[in-house]
C-alpha cells in the first residue's frame, strides 16, 4: 500500500471529531474552540491537542476518551494521542458566533 492510501487525512479526523461534544453543551469541540491541533505522523499516529476550559475539569477524562474513540474509527489511524493544550488558554471568544447565540438563547452566559 502507498502512504496516500493508508494515512488518514486531517479532514477525516476533524469530521470524526464532530461527534465529540463539550461535556456541558451539546456542541462539537471544534465549534466550542477547544480543538487546537491535529498532527498525523507517517506511521498513522494521530496526535490531537484539545484545550480543556478549566483546570480540574471533571469531564476531562471522559473528553479525552471520547476523542480517542472517535479518531480511532478513522481508517489508517494506528494510534491516538490526546494532549491537553494548557499553554494556549481557552476563552469564550473562541466559541463560534452561532454557538454563542444558541447558548444565550438557552440561558447560558457567554
């Protein structure tokens, strides 16, 4: 097999991650601004950097496992590494504007 047929694309990884939602709001990590970086190595190892909004988040473990499970379904992925991107703090400004509007309409302060 050639590399082109075995390695996953970044787009396919992002698409799989659309199923992973913030633990408190039914919105994807990407739309919440929590998806930082995706790196795909030549051996099929995918590293996903996720920004957890707060230290000690009780849903962090579940979030990491959900990311791992979603990415593992992408053809060509051999291993998934989930990193927490603490060096780039998350803020509410990172939430997509449409999601901010939806949250406000449902009584969530943004």
